[in-house]
């Protein structure tokens, strides 16, 4: 069980930041997918299509991870909201269990997504 405590306001701010960031990454993925679609239309060589398909599959997986993270962040935010509604006294000075598991999952997503982004930009630079 998590024994670290954090202020409710800090956790709430982190939730909001993560949701905004995930929306940005989802939009960025759509942009990358459009670019990869353009490359696919212009290239029929297996040397281009195989890595392109790999990248497209990776983006599908990352969008799934984004959806799962968004769901879990919103569920955690709902838990905090319920906590505040049930006792609305000095909420800016209250602490609760930290959501270090969500933070760790976000950090892992950011690392994997950063690697994928580097891989796709390198691929696009090679084929364009």
C-alpha cells in the first residue's frame, strides 16, 4: 500500500496537466499517422513499407495506452473529487495517498513515446 502523501491540490493539478499532455500526444500521433500515410502512397518498396507498418502499429498501441491512462487518471480524479465533496474543509491543506503508480506509468509512457517519436522522425528524414 502506498504510504507517501501529497496535497490534494498538487494531485489535481497533476491530473489536469497529464490529461492535457495526453490530448497533445494523441493529436501529434494523428499528425505522424498522416505523414506516414503520405509516405505509403508514394512508396511501394518493402524496404519502406515494412518499417512504416511497424511504426503505424506502434502508434495504434500508443493510442491504446493513452486511452487507458486517460481513463485511469479520470478515475483517480473522480476519487479525489468524491473525497473533497464528502469533507470540503481546508482542501488546499489536506493530503492523501500519492498516485505514484500513475506518475510512474506516465513516465514510462513518455519514455516509450519519446523513443517512438525519435524513430518516426528518423524514418521520415530517410524516406523524404
